[in-house]
């Protein structure tokens, strides 16, 4: 399974592609951060993000896209930019009919570090260890995008197998991971 993890942000949008399966070593395919200038109008920043995400989808052909679920913070301008970037990512994936999963920050932290309260340094260290990298991905947005992809492979991949087995047995599933098809 190949997953594109996206840590949405209007100024910095982390993008990370990880490949692998549950119970097997995972491999880094690519990681980067799309950046936009605060000097540009928000509409042009969103166009820049859309083009960047589309290019990654074209280049890496993921099987699924995992995006950090937007949550309320004290700074509403940060939430708005994050939500706008998240929406762009969802539209780009939906156009291709890719499954989309939204994972909360605490879910991602717990998946990669064992603690939903892990800090950025702990997440970066665990991503480095899981993917057998020489150094933690920088900036933190890049490590977060990889952590999202790892979480989806570990949780989403396992959940997909459970759902398929239950469906084969004629049992309806109420999976907690949100999946959407275009």
C-alpha cells in the first residue's frame, strides 16, 4: 500500500509518501513541504497548494490519502488556513477517486509513538526510527506528513482488511476511519 500523508497548512503543507503493509517494514518514497507566501492573496496560495498536491498525486500514484483532521485551536486564522488547505487536499484526492482518511493529531501521535500527547520531537524521532532514516525529516510538517501516512497504513490498512473480511461474511461495518470515494 502506498499512502500520501498530508499535514495541511496554508503557509507550510507537509507532504509525505510511505509504502508498505501492516506487519512489514515501511519505506519512505518521498517527503517535502509545499510553501506559500503570506504576501500572496489566499486564493493564489490555495491554487499553489492545489497544483503542488496534484503534482504529487500524479508523480506518486498513492493508493490512499491520509490528511490531518482539522481541530479548533485558539488562533482562528490558523484554523481557517488549515481547513482551506485540507479542503484542497480532499478535492484533489476525490477527483481521482482515491480513498481519503482523516486522522486526528492525537491518533497519529499515539500510532507512531505510543502516546497521544507526544511532542513534535518525539514524533520526528519515531518517524525516523520506523522508516530507518539517517535523520529526522525537517521541518516538523514533513515528519507529521510521514506520521500520517504511517498511521494510515497501520490503522487504515488493518481496518480495510477487517472490513473486507466482515463484508465477505455478510456483516455490515461501521468503520471509524472516514473513507470517501469520488
